[in-house]
């Protein structure tokens, strides 16, 4: 009888321990602004896999997928309203909620430099004011370019229609281009039908969408810096235990450490791949290149300050390139 009671006692302890562990584990719902498996989705997907492998009993992530689950330009509002807890997105897709988000594209500071200098805290406060928390950067160190179906050889795009987004819309307009905002998944069809004759996009990623089939030229120099980030719903983040936040922050640091290595490794391979696909490089001459880049940064920061007269000037002082 005593042996049976002892066994029951051990069973009760084990059951209680199991219940306690279960009570401490949280499952987060995650989404991606980019199609699953594509270049800009993969770093976040690695993060999810690592969290689920190492966070058993503490944190798990239920990944609902990319734009088919939640359309790219609706993701910021889905985050803020708590439809999802965390998402891999980009500042360009977040401006409807945080207008100043794209400041991160207009700086030469790395994420590590932003964190060390305290600039990141200023930046994240703007997210927190809107019910979000910028958790970790999932991509940086890659420039944007203009890709086109027709040759461009000067800093004037009059008569050319380009796919745009909030990051470089003002810049393209200053170059006299016609701009059309189109989600990435719709660009191929837009090129095919002549809705646009080119697009802005980072150096890496066009093959994920098959755009190389419709692209003939890449204009240099590159401009701005890519930004992808994992963003939390702020209420979700605050409800996590200290242990859960500490665990996730460790995974976030690992995630950010991948960025520089990925950019350094993948950029040369992408250049070669584009060349082999028949995409010709057009380099502006020195005078036109200087005008091109000056227009890029002046247009970006002037527009941001106009859109956010209180926060814009402060961000410009902290983040804008000094030369």
C-alpha cells in the first residue's frame, strides 16, 4: 500500500512539474512579409527553427507563413492589433503605422552601431509609441538598385514608370519617374504587362520572384541600405516573463550576427548570377552618380522631416550620413 502511495506521490509530482512547465511555455504566432523560403524570408525562418529547437518548455513559435496568410502591406496593422505576435517585415511596409520607420534605410550606421550609440533606443521608442517593439534586424548591408527593361544612363528618369515603395518613392519622383506601389508578388506581372518598366530592389532577391526574366539592366550606383526586421506586438512582448524575454533576446543577438556574413558571402554570388542571366550593368559617370546619390538622400530625409516634423529632424541629426 505504501509503495502504491509512493508511486502515486511521484506521479503527482511529475504531473505537477509537467503542468508547471506547460504553464510557463508560450506559443507565439508569427508571420512573414515575404513568401516562405525566399531569400528575405529565410533568416527569420532560421530564427523560428532555432527558437523551437532550443525553447521547448519556454517559448515556441507557430509560423503561419507569408503574404498568402497576411498580405504584405497589412502586416503592420495585424501586428499592432495582435492578430500575430511577431513578424518579419520591413520599414517600407510599416510606414502606415510608424511613418518614421524608413529612417533606418537612410543611414550608414549598422545595427550594432545603432545599439551601442543609443540611437536604436530612440528609433524603437517610435515603434513602442504605436504598440510595436523592434526586436531584431534580420537583414542589412545590401544596397538598393534600379532595375529596368530599358537603358538608363543619367540621373533623370522622365518618361519611365517604376515599381516603388515608401522607401524610395520620393527619390524616384525627384528623378522625374512615374511611380507605382506594387507588392513584390505582383511585380512580375506588372513588368510583363508593361505597367512598370523597372523597379527598385536590393542587390539580392530578384531570382526568388523570377524578375530576371523581364530585367535587362541594373543601374549603378546603389543607394540606401536594406532593412528587414523582426517586430513584436508590444503587449505580447511585455507579457513575456523575464526568462522568456532573455531567451528571445539571446536568439535575436544570434539573428543579427548572421547579417554581415550573409551579405558579404551572398553579394558576390548574386552579381555573378545576374551577369549570367544577361542583366547588363549601366554605371553613371562621376558627375551623374554624385547627383544621383545627393538626390537620393536629400529627397529621403526632406520627405521624412515633412511627414514627421517633430521626430524627423531628430532622426536626421542622429542617423543621416555626414558626408
